[in-house]
C-alpha cells in the first residue's frame, strides 16, 4: 500500500519533540540508506550533553548525522560543527536531518564548505517525502510512527497531534494510581474547591458592599482556570456551605443579598500570605534573571525581555515534562529523565520566543546551563518557588488537568464505538427540564458526543425504548392521570413514583415548566407514539449523536447455543424473559464485533474499542458463570462513571494548555499549592520508580490492561457517580427521616 505524500508531509512536519523525531528519523534513515546508526557520546560541555540527537553511521564513524526539529537550522548546523570540533570528534561529513523545509539548502551547503571546509548534506522534509514510498521498510517505518505517535481526536472536527504516550511516565502513573486502595487524589476536590473559592472572593468587603453570589464565584473560577471545571461545580456549592460553618469558617454568607465575602480575619490572613507570595515571586524572577544574564555574557548574547523568556521556559517545562520535573524538585528523583528532555524543552521555548533567529542557538545553550544551575544550585527563593509550582502541578495532574493525559483521553474517546443502553437514554430524556448542572445522564451523552465517541443504538435497543415509552404512557393514564393535583402539588410524594419519566413529568409540572403529560412526551416524539421508532432515530441522532444501525448492517453472527444458555442464566435475574433474551443478544454481539474487528490482537495502549454503555453491568457475572473467565476476560460494559468522570466533563487539550499558560509560572500557581497533601508526592514517586523499572513492552501491555479496567471495573472509586438528581433528592429525604 502506497503512502499518501501530502498526508506524510503533514504528519512528519508536526513533530516538535526531538526524541520522537530521533526514533522515527533513525528508523526511516536505516530503511532508506540501508545501514544502522550509533549515538555519538562521551564528552559533555559543562554538564550539557553536546551530542543530543547526533549519530554516526555504524560502518563509517566519520559520517555524522544531526537530527533536529528546530527552526534555526543555520545556527544548529554551525553549533553542531563547533561542538564536534571542540570535543575532538573527527568527521568528514555532517548530514543535517530535519522535518522542516530548508529553502536555501544548496547555498548553505556551499557557504559551510567555503567557511569551514566541512562537507554538508541536508535531508529536509522534501527528502523524507521523496523517499516515503522507497521500499516496504520505509512504508512500514511511517506506519509505525502513525500508529504509535499520531493521535486523532475531536476538537470539534478531526484534529491530529503528535505525542509519545506509552514511553512517558505520566500515563502509567495516572492510570496506575486510579486503582490504589487509598487514593489520595479523591480528597483533592475539597482542597481545590476551597482554594479557588477563597481566590475568587479576594477583594470582597462587606463595608464596601462588595459581595459575590454563587454564580459570580463560579464565573470567576472559570476565568482563572480558562475552562469550565464542571466536575467540581457541585463541589464548589458544597464547600461554600462548609466554609461558612464553624469550626472551619473561612467565609461569611449574607442572607439578605444571598452572597458571600471574606471576613476580616480571612482577608488579613490572605493579604499576609499574598504579600509573602509576591515577595517570593519577584525574588524568583529577579534572581533567575541574574543567573541567566551571567550565562548570556559567557556566550556573548543579549536578550531584551528576559522575564518573558523565563516565563516561556518554565511554562514549557511544566507543560511538557511536569511530572518528572516536579518529582525531581520535590524528591530529588528523576534527574536523568529531566536532563534527557530539558534541551528539547528549552529549544521549543526559545523557538516560540521573540529572540532573533541568529541568536537562538546561543540563547538555547546559555539557558540550558542557567536552568540546570537554578534547579541544582538555586537560592532558597528559587527552590521554594519551584516547589510551590511542582505541588500545584501534581494537584492538576491527579485531577487529570494535564496536557498528555488530556491527549490520551481525547484520543481514546475518538476510538470508542459504544452501544447506548436504555438505562442511560431513558434517564437522559427525563432530565430535559432539569437545570443544566443536574442533568447528569444528559450531560454524559452530550459530553460523549463532543468528545467524538461513536454512539449507536440497534434494533434491539430501539424496540425496547419504544416499548418502554408505550408502557409509561399507559401507566400514566391508568394510575396517575386522575391524581394530577396530588402529585403536582407535593414534591415529597412525587419523588416516590417508580417510573423516572412520570416522576420527572410531575417535577417539571410542579415548577410550571410543562402543561400536561402529552406535552411532556411531545418534547421528544409524537405523544400518540404511532411513529415513535422513526422519530426516535432522528431525535437521538440530532440531540446526542447516537446513530441507528440495523442488525443487517452489523452482520452479527451469534452462537445460538451460547445465547440460549446465557438467556436461561439471565432469566433467573430478570422479571421478563424478553429482557433476558435481549441482554444476552447484546452482550454476545459486542464480543462478536470485537473479534470481527480484530480488537483482541490490537497491540495499542487504548484497549478494546467496542462497548455497551449501560448501568446494569451485573449481568457480566452471569456471562462469566456460563462461559468462564478465559472466553470473555474483559467485560462488554463500559461504565457511565468512566465516560462522565474521565471524558465527558473534562477540559480539552486546548483548554488545559490555556490553563497552564495562566498558572505556570504565576502567583495563582503558588496560591494553588498551599493545600496539597504531602503524601501525594510520595505516591507519585513510587509509581514513577515502578514505571522506570518495567521493560517498554510490559509498560505498553500494562497500559492496555489498565485502560480496559478503568473503562469497565465497577469497583473503581470515582469523584462523581451518574446518579439521577431526583433519586438523589429522594435519598436526602430518606436520610432526614432516619
């Protein structure tokens, strides 16, 4: 199969990670040129590796290859030649390999020879493109790159990004930590909500009639974070009440205005803390500027806006290697990994800055030396500031507000094919008239649609849904129609109605949102339900992105003996045999589609793609009892809580990047660090060590296993469950009674 050159050039040009380009470049060069490469190493220049991404031909050590993604190709070429000479590396030819386009290649080759008598060869993006279909090996090299590093997700629309997910400790640490019995991150929501509330209320003063209500507080928090923290929205409401009560009182509530403010004691405490933070912030930047200027003098270069450069560099460090860097700052560990990637991170920051192109190579060298000096030998202020930012990073990491994790879950979402059960659809429809924050099932489906999850409903599920609507309509007119006023005027009694659609109707009517039951049904389909199937197909597609797919199109061939056996087992648990028959058919259909699409043999880290989204996951136990663990080792059910907590309501990669620009390195970044539990960094450190001890192939296998477990394990603790708001209200009333 031939490679599309346009797609090839686009994909390769997007690589901005030097390590990824090194892996791909070495593989592609070997496939094209027919020989292997060995790294050039040995000498180090003041602790900075002078030979990162530099190789020699295995059969000719005097042919040196420099692989680079940097924009300043002229500076990089001359800098590489200088470093090779200074370290006594004898070579006949330098081959500069880049995924950028170099327009002046021929004149540059002539210039280098005239000035330095060095033979230069340039392989830029056009060389890669010209050799993309050179052989089966080059095609395979590109395909491996696409499968491993090119990730596609919905933005909306299809968006592609380059990321090294399985060869990065972040994903391994995060997924592994989700299954710890004593998860320290579950308490972070309270701590984060408290910090954000106090931050949002800064400047409030009752004497000046400067108060903020709950909506204003939440709006302020959204501005600070640069995205809508929907998963802690309810938590903020809870903590607002908590923080007004003794002995934890930190804020005042004014009943008349229904608004909050900081009491004098809290204002004084925060003002003192902010003053200390401001001194720390200014001291860090002042001392860091002095350190950097010293190294700039050594390489004879000047930069006007050093403070902006400091911001860019440390922002990039936390953005691209925050976990290992934080682990190094807090625990003195991960220094080798931090060192390995620091040069690329600094190069990226300088390339994005306003530094003159002719100075960029010198600035990168000086910055690398300066940053190393700061993190190894920095002042007390520099250490305290970086520790504060590192604690904030760990908090955001465990809350999944992290660029690499965001890319992983967005890519995972785009690969999922999910059949949506009526245990999700029916509650979602019933939530139509609830406030946005209380529409849990509805928001789950809308969030899944936005994330790019492919959702389906087949004939079996659609027929079930239509039958349920007809049953509910009949039940309303036979049991509730004559008691309209009783339920409409008593919120307590309506909560005990067993059918969620009827219960939701009465709740909406009690709020004067709907006139009668037929109008309620008309919200979704014609109230007579004569053409309900056709109307539901359109409604589900337009509203939630759930596509109808016929059984013929699926072409599913189920083992009838297995279906009979499983139906019989399920019938003991189901009130109606037809429901047991449908469930057995759906479960076996999921496994058939997985096998048909080769998902079992897929070696990727994302796990199975085909799932059944349902709240009734207990029937998987019946399947195991029938056929054993070996035949169907991974559940067919994907948990609603997984999609809700990890995908639907989480910020996108773009939103996370914007948040990082706001937080690293800023006063807000220091503020958020105050309530970070100490045991968090210890837990993370242990997981990082575990990751580095595992062979690469075992890491990949583990990520795949953890991915499927995260999707399907019903015992997993989550911050938020997908519970219906009216069920929650009923539980509260029962608790009061007891």
